[in-house]
C-alpha cells in the first residue's frame, strides 16, 4: 500500500478511505472495542502506517480522553528479573494516580510485521519501552508526534531525545570478574552472554574482557557461550562444554538465571560449586541469596530502575523537564559460589 503524503494531518476518515473500510471499523481497530477480522485489521494497520495517523492530542483532551494510564512494553513476563521491575513501575504509577497497562511483544507478532501496537495514544498517556521492544523507526514515529516515551535498559537512537534509565553494567561486570582473578586465582573464566544485541549483555561482556586484559589473561573464544539470560539455555551450553572437554575454573554468567542453570549443569556432571568450578552472576534476584551455594553476583537495582522510569514518564506526561539519562550504580555481592565463605 503506497500513499502520497501531504502536510495535512491524516484523519480517521482518510484511514478508512485508504483501507476500504468504514470509520467504525477503524475505530474498533484503534480502541479494541470489538473483534475485527485479521485481514481487515491488517488493511487498517497498513493504512495507519502509510498515513502516519495518530488521534489528535487536542481532540483527545476535548473528548476527555486523558487516560491517566501508562503503558509498558516487555518481551515477556517470566523469570526472576521481571517481578521487581514491574513492582517498581506499578508502585510509582499508583502513587501518582496512574494505572498501568502491560503488553508483551511476543516474537511471533514481530516476525509477522504487526504494525499497530495495542498500547499507544488512544489508551495510554505515555509508554515505557523495555530494551528493543520498538524499532528505531517506531520510536521516531512516536517521538515525532510528541508522545511521551522512556526507554529501559536501552540507549536512545542518536537522533531522538528520549530519556533512558539503565545500569552501570561494565563496572559491575569487571568487579566480579576481578574478584575471581585476584581473590581466587581463576584464569580460565567462561562467559555466558545474554541475547544477541542486548545492551546489558554487551556492556557486561566489555567489563569481563577489560578485567581479563588488565590482569594479562588472554581471551579464549572457546569460553564464550550464548546463555541468553535463560537458565535452561545456560544449562545446555555448560553441559555441552563439559561434554566437549572444555576446561574452565569459573563461569561468569550474564545474569542470575544463567548462573543457576550453570550450577545445575555442573552438579549434574558431578562437579562441585565452588570447589571445582566457581560461578558468579549478575542482578541479585531474590533466589540468589537463598540457593545452595548462595550466589555471588552483582546487585542491580531492578526495582529502583522501574520506579525511576515510571516517575520520569509521568513527569514528561505532566509537561515537566526530566533527566535524559539515569545511570544506576551496581554493587558486588560476595557469597559462597565464588569460593568465599560468606
């Protein structure tokens, strides 16, 4: 579907005309008030994208459409990471009198090229966007409309002035790897990375590599594996290393879920943690301090990040100036899985 753009703002009538449907059908797609056939929804969404249509902010205000709701886009809601993040966001929203709508952007929808998100101007006053849940082009479209956005754990595209809340990943990763090297004499330290392109994982790998370099340890590509921030994936990778005879005396897992999967694989292979292999993680989720052995990790203020992001977004919605970058500090937490008796 192609369209010649004009300087005039597109209307819902323009969308209906281009899609070949009624205005009522477009309204149902936008507001989700009634079922719409998938083919019809696709036509409407294509027309919306082609015309760069958005409900007019002034019209929403006149119609009493201030929603007092913020939206949150996540890849999923699973694992130990998301609970404190959502709790922090919800707490700040509630304190400010806002409701919270959450949408998980499953990969199957992204692969099908779904254009119209269920969370946007028609049912929220602003969006919190976790990592890569929106492309740069989609961020630019929202930002160009003046729609409030805050990014979580992701740098804003250089051409867009969007506030960001993230962590000091590199320093935290370097500190935990240096602890393994200096305090426990580890030299063969494996690294389990997060998802490809994930900024947290990239910075944690940078901290890992810096610690090796500073202490004169060569980086061995054979000791890098895709942990994916997932316990089962990490377990499978470590089991594969052991089956192939790869030697290592420690594992730095990109997050605590991957660390737990690593410990499971080592235990199933008859190895002891930390006597045979030390294991450390990142995040300090609740289970990290309860498991056996207790996990040495890097404490990331996940709930605080959620609180801060929601506060920034609500301030933007209310027309206030906000910080463009909130970089939260991390902290080394030493327990037993590295070889310390704490």
